């Protein structure tokens, strides 16, 4: 055979440089055409040739793209779009083994049998085609090319442990997206490559992978068709695929075609499985590594000599069976299926009445079903197109404009944009067909522009969903061992290399909560490395910050503004707590020590300021004996002791000892020994925190709101809480201890044995209703007897003298002071008559009122132990004293009052006076003085 008409089959495994060899051969001729299996690969080859020869002499023709300069010399096409009858010097068909593909195989077989260059023809593909080519093209020569690197099987590996520069292959969109999402969470992201993507989207995604923004690629088997990427490892997430008719396992040669993408040039590659894919059989793995596969015995074929006399004649020519035993009749393709559907339309059959109309119908039926909605939907589209083209000769501009405008929208998610891209490909295909539209250049540009906008939007959505740019940027910088630049704004937001990575809360870095798994680890690793200088700057600012910027919480936390920087921990002394700092280990020991010193200074000064009276008491060296011991006890209890707990110790204190303690502000109350200055809100809040620490509580009780005389006593509170909060629990409520002592002063003036009623002043200082006061009194050890009586009406206004006289007449006990006199007068004075319309009918009876009579309910047998809910038998508290130390004011009962109350009783009864009764105790003291 003359070299002027050479046919060469260049066969071998992947990564042998076959496509590169074909491009070099073509550029050695004046003209040439090369057919490629995918428009993605066609675009890649087109770009390579344009880079060598320039765009003015290179054409790109695919179903949806047509770039044909006036002086075209080299045609780069998809196999289906290869022009016929061009008579170019050179012709090549890549991936010729696709002759066996059940869907597209008949097209490749047709090119094998009929497409020729005038000087040289190359068929590129797998060794499995050697026998078939030798029989069908006997004049063909063969060239064997060896793989430039080794390919080895590495078994099964989890995606989480997948090595960088890996491609994970899936065979469905859902599978590809699921894997990409997993890689985003664990590895920072992945690029996505599928055959359905537009070249622009695919190239943008590949660029993400090629430039190192991501280390992983998730793809369909589209990458097996000659796409040249820097892949070190290929992992199959499945070894079965849907071939358009059924799910079937991939043959070893199909697996090898995809696995062969690993290892480019002289770099060795590996392949394996991941996810739910079972490990490959040893025989299959060995066959892939050694490139040994079963030869292709049958090639798909469809008659290329079509008859256009009528629709029936065309269908009959398509059904012609092959005569060569090497060929097998191809299954019904989409175009033939569409033609069969059109045959059922009376309108279509009426139009297709001559050869030109039948040829036009066949051209329309060959419009690919890019949308993939349903066969009926596609048939409806074809019928509409055929109607316009047959009737008008062209697709109407206004109709075409509506179809394109409807798709020219870039909002929506990945699926929405993918569907719009599939739809616009139909109109791009229509615009590429010669004569189908009025202004071909306009519509080709218009549809291409819409496709580009949709492609860019889809790339953006894919990147947003499957690529964590910040993680990928940080990973790349870490791998390159470059210094990372971190910045912290006034809100504590941390950015590394311009990417938001989390927040700096005090001296702890909190990674973005959206990150998880490996992504979170990467973020923290990179962020802490970059934050090292920031920790030191922040520690210096904190150390010099004023105390006003630091505070403690009721749970013992230590705050710098709104940021937690540590917490209090128990120390050897309740007034000397320790500090635990919240500082990341990566900040270093120097930072931690500086933060700890500053917090210790703060809490020491805070305790010194708020507990100054207590600390002065502890340091007073003039206190000796029992007074010093009692002072130690008071300091130990942080300035508040229920009197019942120290009744014996208080009894042993003489007046000099008590006086020395009173100089420090210690008050000996009837119910509580306390320091009034320490009942203020700030010391109380700190006292509760220090006490909770000393008690080892897991959850610290909060201080009551400031200013309240009584609060609910609560349930489940720790024992001792009320005292530390400055309250005493009595019934359903707890009363502030200083107000309780005021109440005790009032109660000392009452006849607790014979019974008394609550005065207005008692209700006033407690802020309670009569029912609540009764419950409080019972909690203090009193018995409350409830009764009803007719309410005394208020009398008309009278001179004050008359009202006072009436009040004195109505009571047996003498009035002790002005406040008591007013209270008694208020009780005794009759109410003023109500307005006429409010006066009840006479038949309704008198208006009744509820009252309570209180009597002391202590132990009458002389047991002086504390009664639950009250300091039963406790000594009297401090009373206001006049000159000479004598009691004064309304809290001091008169001698004649005591005599009047007890003069009717026999003398022997006087010895049986109850010492547990506070009033009786006072009376006994008066008797002793008399």
C-alpha cells in the first residue's frame, strides 16, 4: 500500500500518548479532521491546536457548538458531527473501541468503515479492536503503543482516607453529588466533572482541581474518554452502571478505560474501590494492570445508505441487517424511535409526502433528547419544529426568542440550572443547523451567551456546595509551608488569608460551627498556627485592662467584657479562691500565666473591697478570747450566721466581747448574727459565689433580685443558701434578715401568750398580705388562728381628739408610741359610710372580715433547741439603747404594762413563765432589774 493512502490503527492502553500522536500527525498536513467521543474532549483538543496554530485556521464542530473560521484547515469534532466528503489530507477517530457501545456504537462503526483521509487515516483505541479492524479494514496497519507509567491495584479504601489527587468515580448524578458533599466536609471539597456539563462549566471545575484549590475530583465515566488530568489514584464507588436499558456490571476493559486516567506521563498511578463497591476480583485487577482484555467480536452497525422516498422507505432502510458476521444490527436509537413516533401523526405524514420532506423529518428526528424528560415530550418538541420548518422553512424568530428567554435566568439551585442548561442545548443545536433559523450568527451567539451564563452560574453553585474555599486555601498554604496571615476584628471574628474561620472568644479559638470532621480539624490547625501572635497581643491588652472591664458571673465564671476568660475554683480559704484560665494550649504558657495573674489580681481586689468589714474583723489583733473565736467563726461563714447555730457561743459572750464585735459592725439579732454592710447586693452576689465554691456545688444558686423584702423560699435549694443570700426561710417565703430583725423588735412588744393581731406596721415592712404574713409567722414558730368577725364601719370624720379618745377607750393595753397609737386608732375607728349606690341591701347581712390571732407555739417544757423554721429559744437581739444602756423606743415594754398583764395571776404562776417566749424573756429581765 502506498504511503499516500495509509490507514493506521494506533492501539494500546490509556496514557500511551495516542491522542497527542494524532494531533502531531494532523498538524503535519495542510488539512485534517479528528473525531472525538465527547464534546468536552473536543473542546480540550481544540484549545490545544488553537494554542499552536491560532484560532483562524481551526474549527470546532459539535452538536451544540460550531466555530468555523473562513480559512479553516483543521476540524475538531465530535464523532457524530464529523463532516462527510470534505476530502481532508488527514482523518482520525479517537476511542474507536466505542464501536461496541450499544447506544453510539453504530456511528463509530460507520466512521471505521467509511471515513478516510486522502493521505492518512488513524484509528485510535484499545487493543481489543485489533481483530475486528483487521477483518473489516484489511488494508489497515497496526501500531502498538505502551503505557508510559505503571498502573497498580490498591484495593479498598474509605473516602475519609483517600489520598490527595484522587478521582472518585460514580455512575449517577445523585451518587456523584453525595460523594462530593462528603469530600467537602472531610477534605475541604471536590471538583465535579460529568458528561452532561457544558464545556465551560467542566473546564472551570477542572481548573479548580488542576490548580490545587481542591485535591479531589468526583466524576462519571466521562473522564475515561481521554480527558487528561493530573490524577494519581482512581477509586470506583460502584462497578455497575445503567446503560440506558438496564443496570449491568462494567466489563474489565471499561473499568480499565477509567482506571487508566490515574498516572499521567511518567507518573505511576493506582486504582481501587471505595464506598459500597466490593473489591475487584484478582483476575479482573490483574487484567487491568496488564492490559489484557477479551477482544471485541461484534461491532454495532446501522445502515448508512438511507432511502428518503417515504417515511416507510426510510424506516425500512434503517432496519436493514448487516451482512458481515462481525457486525450486529444496532438497537433502535433515539432518532429512529422518534421517527417511529412521528409516523403515528397524520399531520406529520401529510407533510412528509416527498423526498425533501422526509429528509427534513429525519434531520429533525436527529435532534438529541438533551432534556431527557420523556419520549412523548421529546416527540412533541420535534413535531413542533418540523411543522415550522416544513411550513415556513425556518423556525420563527419570536418563537425561538420565547424559548431562549424563558431559560435565560441564573437563579436557582444546581438541579434547576442543570435542567436549564440541558434545555438550552436543544436550542443551541437548532441554531447550529444550517438554514433552520433566519439569522444564524445572531442565534448562535444568543444561545451560546445564555449557555455561558448558565454555565458560570452552575459552576458557582457547584463550588459553593462542594468546595469549602477557606479549607482548601488553608490546606494548600499548609502544604506549601507558607506563613499564614490572621486578622481579628473588634467583634472577635477571625479571618485567615481573608477567609472567615471562626471567632476568638477571650483566649480560646472557636472554629466556625458549620465546619465538622476533618474540615474542622484543618481549620483549627491552620487558624491556631496563624493566631499565635494575636494571642500575645491580646494577653498584653488584657493584663493592662482596668478592673471595670472584668467581672464575675453568678456561676463563678470570669468575664472580660462578654468573653469568658476563666473561672473561680475552690481555694484553701473561702475568701481566697483559685483561678482556672480558659486559654488554648497553642497560645503558650506565657499567655496562660499572664491571664491567670491578671484574674487573680482582679478577684483579690474585688474581695478586699466588698468584704472590707469582714477582713478588718479577721485582722483585729485586739480581739481576744471568746470574741476572737467568734470573729473567726463569723469570717468562716462570710459574715452571716443563723443565731440558732451559735446560741451557746453567743450566751457565753460578755458585754465587753459583744461591744468589741459591734465596733466592727456586727449585729446580734434575735434570729441572725450578721454584718449589715455585707447584705448589700454586691457583697451578697460575691458571697453566694464563694460559698458555692466552698460547698463544691455543680450549679450555683443565684442571688435574689436586689431590693426585695421577701422572696419565694423555693424548693430544692442547697442547705444554708438563704442565710448566704441574706434571707431566712419562713413558710412559703423567705424574709430579708435585717427586716426580720425589725419585725422581731415589733413582736417583742406584743402579748405572744395571750395572743395578738398583726399591726399595719408589720404588714408594711414585710410588704405582705395578711394571709402571707400568717404563713410567715407560722414559719417563725408562731401559731396563727384564723377567724371572722363583723367589719366595723368607719365613722364620719371627727376631730382627732375624739378619734384618739375612742381608740383608747376601745383598748385595754396602753399606747406605747405614736406609730402604735395610729395603728390602734385605725383599727378602732369606725369606717365612713359608703356611697349610696355601693351600700349593700339590708337583707344581705353585715360585712365580715378575716383576722388572725398569733400566739407563740414554742416548746412549753423548757426545751431550748431550735425549732424547724425558727430560732426557737434564741436570745433576744440587740435593742436600741439610750443613755446608761437602758432600752428605749417602742421595742422596750413598760414596767407598768407588764404588771397590768400579770397582776390577776397567782404568784406561783410567775415562776412558770415560758423562757422560750421572746416577750416573756424580756419581762424576766425587767423583773431582775427591778
